[in-house]
């Protein structure tokens, strides 16, 4: 069948897609005898054909009637739609008629409803108009008689009623009443101001007896009038109330200077008490007149103090400045306890959120504050982000004027810190280095704790004085003396080495004669180095905490300018130098032994014995120094690990270099060196816990360095032990064991074996030929390292040597 022709599922073989007529006939007549029934089979097929024709005919006829039935159904649907449309139109007509009928029925009722609403509005408006007209007349009469008590209530009612007539201002009579109300308000305002001016004249300081009820009622009227009237009354009263203060504390008066600043605050306290007694009931409570007087006094005082300090700036001393600031902040704290701060510019007092407790370790450096010092606010220690924002809304309202003169305080702290550093230097020279105490480990110099306690005191004090530029200036002073402490106290007291150039060169530390002693650090000097290292670590950690606290204290806009990274780097340099000194000392102590090793006649060694004397000497120096260093660095374990790693990185390459100097070497000499190398390897692996009762596993990073370095030394000796004939086997063995493509190293190996120059030349040529190709060098090295069998000629000798080493150990 073609692909476009789909056949329904059927079991009839005639319907199969792969129908084959020949196969089908063969299934009908499988044998010759079955041909006898051919007539019967033909009849069956003819019958089947007739049935199929009938079925096809029936289906074709049925399809011819489908179109006619569809057109008939469509016509019936159209007729039904027309009938439905007609019924809907009838319903719509009936609804319109019903609506018209309802409108005619309710027309009269609607007119009555509108009339009722208009009548009610008219009556209400007439009542308001009557009230307004009567109220305006009464208001004018009471104003003339100064009946402010009645005016206060009446005026508010008149103003409220007048609001109902805003839409009727086009009517002349209404507009006239509105103008009369405004005129009455203006007249009241001027009259009340005149009454206050008469009661509290601006000229002179004499005041009449007590407040009158007229003025008290006038204040109630002022609440209803334009707010400018109220502000004018408050301004004039406060100005008149403080006029005596401006006269008493003029700039040319002796009492005006900072040393008598207490008298200013004592005067305002008396005035506030006097006000409460005489005028407390005259002004409404919501005017907060007592607080307004205090706030205005603060503004005036700040201006006057700023003016006089600019004039007499040279007379300001740090003690006088701190005294004035102390008394001023105490006064500001008193204001915060007495008043809410609602009259300040922001008008609102935000309560700071209570943050979680601070875990800043720098807080532990503070030993406490004396009673006469500026006490740190609780919020200063609790708030991690902005601790300097105080609960006191009056903070800085007067004390802000001292900020331009805080350079006096900063200069004083600079001088005090300079003297403190000099005292630390003198004390160190007088008392000497700290006594070694193995039980407690390396002691931190007490001077660093004193320095940071003083820093803490300065920071807390300055944060109370200002959180702006003075804090940045103080930070600069802190940075200066952190560096001075690092160089004068720490680096300046590190023991000096015997190197003339100050470097860490080995030759400068060695004696020329074999067996001579190298100048070593004494026990006290080793303890001093460890103490300075511990102190530098303490300073490093505390400086980081100091930076965090300074950023918390200072204004947010200045946080980026606080950066103590340079000072932390300085302490890191001190730590690094201290570790390097310890490494250099032990390294130099081991140097004569390595020199002795390189000068031994290794070609004359006849038998393998115990470890050589130079190994015993190295181990002795290690056992002398390392336990002392470990015990003194018990509190700074990570730096002891750094010391071990740096010593391994310094000693092992030096040992291999001296190993190359041992030439020529016999087979037995190489075996002895291999034994010595293994002994040193085991000692170095045990270096972190050597001489300790508590055996602690060495750090993996250290172990890796020792194993890698000392294994290379062992491989060098194994190559030296291998026979050089045949040359190809020797070269391949070298490449497999050392994987070192350097001809210099190979030349050194040949020198150690004592080969002649002619043999070395041919060996070097062969070595260059046998080197793996650069592109596949990494892969070859990997495969060589995996498949590096010991040559047969040296395997037995090395196995014997390993047994000997185990036996000796």
C-alpha cells in the first residue's frame, strides 16, 4: 500500500502491507491434492467479493444524504433564532413602558425629597449665619474689654463656623463677616503682643510682680491665632528672660572664661527654678516654655563660648578645655533627664534600638574609668554600628563649640604618648628583658597592654568630645605610636646577629676553622625573641580590634579614612623577623657540623658504623634550641609551626648542597651518608615535639616538606651508590630516581662518584640524549616515577643497608 493509504487493523491476510499473492495461493493450496477443492475456494472468494461490494455501495449512498441533512438542520436553527429575537424585543418594550410608569408615579415624591433637603440646608446655614454674626459682634466687644478667657473659646467656634461659609464667599454680607473675623484676629494678635510688651518690657531688666490671669488667658487665645503670634510671644519672653545672662557673662567679664563655666550653668538652673515659681502656670503646658528657655540658653552659650575661645585661643590649655567639656556634658546630661527634647529642631526624639551585646574583644582592654573622667555611654559599648548616637537629645548642643579647639587635646595626647613610649624604652633598658619562664610560655611585654589601655581611654574620651575630624586626627596619632612601639620597643630590642651586613647569609655566621663554635643566642636571648614575637602577635590582633572600634565611634562619612593595615603589616614584619632570627640561630649552629661533613674523606670510609659525629652535633643543637622555642611559643602555636617550616626549608637545601661537596665518595661512604641522612630525616620529622613529654603529631604541611626534601637527598645517595657501568643503565636510573633534567646536578653526581673528566664527558652526552622530550616530559616523568625499579646490581646492597639502619635505630 502507498504511505498515504491507511488500513484499519485487521486479521485478514489480504489487508497486510506485505501481501504476496503467490504466498497467499500457496497457503490455500499447499498440496496437489488440495487443487481438487478449487471450485469451492473460488465460490467462497466470489461470495466475499459480493459482500464487500454491497458494503461499499451502502457507505457511498449514506454519504450522499449527509449534505442534505446538514442544510435542513441549519435552516431550523435560523428559524429558532428569529423567534428568540422577537421575544426579547417584546420584553424590552414592556420594560420601557414599566419604567415610564414608575417615573410618573414617583415624580412628585422626588420633588418633595429635594425640597426637604434644601430646606434643611437653608435652616442650618441660617443658624450658622446667626451664630457667626452674633459671634463676630461678641468677639469685637470682648476684644475691646480684654476678656481673653471668653475670647479663646468664642474665637475657635467662630473660626469653625466660618469654614462652612467658604463656598458662599461670593455673597457680600458673608465676605464682610469674614473680613471682620480676620480683622478681629489681627487686632487680638497686636493687642496681646502689646500686653506682653507692657508686662515684660524689652528695655531694662526689672519685671513686674507676678503673672496676671489676663496674660494666661491671652496665651490660650494665641493658641488659636496665627502661629506667628505664639512664636513672637515665646521669642520676646525668652529674650527678655535671658537679657540678664548676656550682661553678666559678657566677653570682657572675668566670669565668662572657661575656668568659671560652672557659673553659667548655675545661673540658668536658678533662672529655671524662678520661672517655674513665677510663670509656670502662665503659659500652657504644651508650649514647653521651661525647655525652650533652656534650649535658647544653650544656643546663646555655644555662640558666646565659641566667640570668646576664638579671641583667647592661645590661653586654652588641655586641662582647662577638658574641664569645660566635662562640665558642659554633665549639664547636657542634666537637661536630658529633665526635658524630652520635643522643642529641638527635629521635633522628635527617636529612641535607639537595643542591639545585641557586643563581643568586641578590644573592650577587654579597658580597665575602667575614674569618677571625674568622661564616662562612656552604655549605648557606646552596646551598639555595633553607631554606638556614638546617644540617648541624650541634647548631646552636643553646647559642647559642639569645643570641637574646633580639640587640636589642643590631640596635641596633648601626642605629647603624652611620646613620653609613654620613651618611658617604655627606659623601663626596658633598666629592667632588662623578661625572665624566662618555661611553665608559662613566652610572656607578652607588659608595656603593650599599658599602651592599648591608654589608647582605649583616649578613644573613649575623644568619642565623647567629637566623632568627626578630631577622631581622624587621634587615629593618625595612634598609627604614629603603634609604628614607634613596633620599631623602638620590639624590633629595637631584638638581639643582633654576628652578620656584618645584617642579612641572613650563612658564610657570615661560620667560623673558618673546623670545629670552632659559632656565636649562638643565649637562653635569655631566645626567650626575649619569643617574648617579642608573642607581643607582636598580641599587638597585631589588638590593632585590628582597635580599628573596628574606631570605625564604630567615628561618623559614618569618615569611616573609610580609618585604616590601620599599615600598622598591622608592621607587626607582621616584626613577627617574621623574629621567626627568621630563631631560624638563623639554629641554622648557624648546625653549619659547622655540615662543613665538617663536607670535609670528611668519604672515599676512605671502610665500614658502616653508627651515625657520624656531625649528625650527633646537629641533633644536639636541635634538642637545645627547639624545646626552648616551643615552650616559649606555647600561646602562639601557629608561629612555632612557621618556625619549623622555615627551618626545614632552610636546613634541607643547605644539607643537600653540602652533600654535593662530599667528593669523591666510596660505596661504603655513600652507605654511611645514607644512614646519616635517614637519621636526620627522622629527627626532622620529630622536630615539632622533640624533647616534649607530650607527643603531638607534626602538621601535615611540615611533614610534606621534610619528606620531600630528605627523600631527594636519599635519592642522590642511591644514585651515587649505583655502578656507572653500563652508562645507559646509570643514566636511566638517575632520570628515574631524581627526575632532574639539570646537567649541573648530574655533573655534581658524577663528581661525587669521582669519575674522570673523559668518562664524565661521554656520560653527559649520553644524559642529554636520554632526556625525555619537552612536550611529553611531564607524562614521561610521571610514568618513570611509577615504574622506577631498583637496578639489580644495587637492590641487594640497599636492602642490606635498610636492615642495618633499622638495627641501629
